[in-house]
C-alpha cells in the first residue's frame, strides 16, 4: 500500500498498487474494467475482471473489437511451481459459455502469476503452452482472429523446397529446419562449416517463411556491426530460385542504426547490443557495436532486467536468426532473446556444448569442415604460425614519447605526450593499441613465405600468383590498418585487398 496524501481534514487516503497482471495488461494496451462497469466499446482491447461463465467467474475475460477472444487465469506468485497443473482448468474456461453472450470457444488462453505467464493458442495444430514475457497486444489478437490460421498452422503449408542452385548441405539444413518448425520446436541449431554458405541458407529459409508461411517480421541478429553490414549486403544480392527479383525488391530489409525501427520492415538486421539498448530505452554509441560483446572483460554482477516496451511488443518478431550464435547470446544478452515470442534459429560453424544445450539439442544440420572438404565445397588446410614478440608478450608505451590517439569512428587523430611508462598486453593489441610495425612484420612474413606454402601457384613464366586470402581483423579500424599495409607490402592497387 502507498499513502498518497493527507487532506486538510486529516483523512488518510490509501491507494493500492495495481496488481502485476493489471500493470502488464495496461502496458500492453488493454483497458481493464470491473464487471459492474463494462463498456466493450471503450477501446479495441478490453479485459473484464470476474466475468461470469457457466463454470464460474473468469479472472480476466479478453474482448477485442467487442467480441470475446481470450481468457486469463490468474494465480498467486507462490503457486508458480504448480502453474502447469492449471492448464486443464484454463482450457475449461476457453470452452465455457459466457453470460449474456453466445460465444464460440475462445482461442487464446493465458495462465499468469504476474511474474510467470504461459500462453496457449488453441488454433495451433497441437496446442502447447509456452512461456511468454508478457501479454500480446489487442491489435495482435485482432489480427490473428481475422487471419484464422495461426503461424504454426501456416508452417504446415510450407511447400517442398525447390533445390535448384542449392548445395546438398543447404538442402538438408533448410529441409530439417522446416521439419523442426512443423514440430513446433522453439529453437533449432544449424551447424555449417565456414565457406559452405550458412548465410545464403538462412536467407533462403527466411524467404520461404515470408512468402509461404506469411511471417510478419524476421530478426537477423548479429554481435558486431561488421557482421550486420555483411548480412545486409547478402540480403540485397540474394535472388531466390523461384523469382527473378532480388530479395530487397520483394521484402523490406532494415539494418538498425538507431532506436528507430520501421513498422513496415519485414527483415530487421541488428546487433544484440543495439536491441538490448532499445529495450532498455538507452542510446548506443556505434563504437559499442565494433566488438563481440562476449569478449568484454567487465560484466555487471547483477543483470539489469529488460522491461516491456510497447513500441516493440513481444510478438514483434516471428523468427529470430542468430548469426555466430556460439558467441554472444548468454549472460546479460540472453534477455533479448527471452523477451520475444519467436522461434529461434542459431547459425554457427563451431558449436560448443553450451550452444547445443541452449538450442535444446535440436541440431538440424551438422556439416563440418571435413565434410565440406570431402564435397569439394572447401579446401583443406595446413597450419602456418607467425608469432611476434609483441603478439605473445605485449609491449610498452615509453614515457616522453608522443603517442598518436585515434577516434574509432571518425578516425580523427591527435598527438599526446606519454607522461609515464605504460605496458599493454597482447589482448589489447589491435583493439586498444595499434602497432603498425607488428602488422607489417606479419604481412611481410606472409608475403615472403607464400611461395613455399603454395609452390603450385607459379605460372609457366615463373610468376607467382598470390592465392585468394582471407584476413580476419579484430575491429573495423584494425581492418583499415591491415588493408593499407597489405597494399604497400605487395605493391598492389586498391582492388588487390578490400574490406
């Protein structure tokens, strides 16, 4: 209870805190009414408390557009451990006859303690309770009622995959993933070797979900800005095998660069950091998206919880595709995934036990590098290690030297006098500290030893042809330093080395 004020007559006025369920319903856009003050035309969504049915009063009866469509069975917080036992009871309310109304069975049912909420959609082929962060908005239930077929029903209608232009490993991944969807498995993991076309596979699956399952919106989740830019380019260049138009001519794709999310976007590409900031109502500096957040040294002891955001309700995405899912979906960031009422699809070349466990051991595709080499999709490799003293031990910034400082985004430079010796570790190298000579030493060693590593690359005139080479940079700024030095050391033009 909260004492709100003392009036001039010294009468204490007591205002009760709204119940957690009331607060959540209000945040989701529902108008709450008591049974004695019912006005179903007061708004699109009205939640009426203690509405009478032929099996007793329902805790909350949900009306959308003046018609009943759902019910909430409220339980005390201390009963959370028994919430599953009440599923049969709440199903009875779904089939009950409402006083003064000739109603059909209600399709949408919630069981909630205010802390834990479970949702059952009785229009699904095999209705199954699933935990949700909060309630769905009235507009959403209204749209679902009008459409008739639920998403899980529509997934059963996915046609057979057209395999033209797809590798066998991609065909298996998509086919097994769609089988997983049809079985209503909430999480699925695709493991495919780097270079075998993971992103292309994912975009093909997303295209089919949008076209045939009529998914409303898909999130493509990454953990660095660079991965987001790459994904955006792949969506822009993707042409499906059953249409001659590009993906972006058929569907709206938005890469999130601020807190603004277009309501008409059908694919959103975002870093997990930016989505977390949006749900927390915080601004995010772009530099926070340069690095994989899982590599941060400091983590808060207690995780600040996400709260409901009406601008991005729990049903905002139907599917979430998580690139490099073995890295950054745990700890603080796990909340982002748990917030949405969506299917989750993980993409990785290197799953560990934690990743497989997170995705409920539902590994729908297992395509290793060795399998890719056997299929001539990838080539084998030998290991050639280039170590420098600095890359193994770090080094020192000496007192009295002028050190160049560079801003990550603008690349603006300034010189600052080092006022004391400062050691930097190998972990800081190329992230916090740039040592161009260390990069040059590596690149020069690579150039000098290429011929012995690839003797078959000499042409008939004895000229060595540099093999196609991928260099993985730690940050966007690091990549720019590498590009400059590679071009200089090999004496080549811009197109020789690109980001």
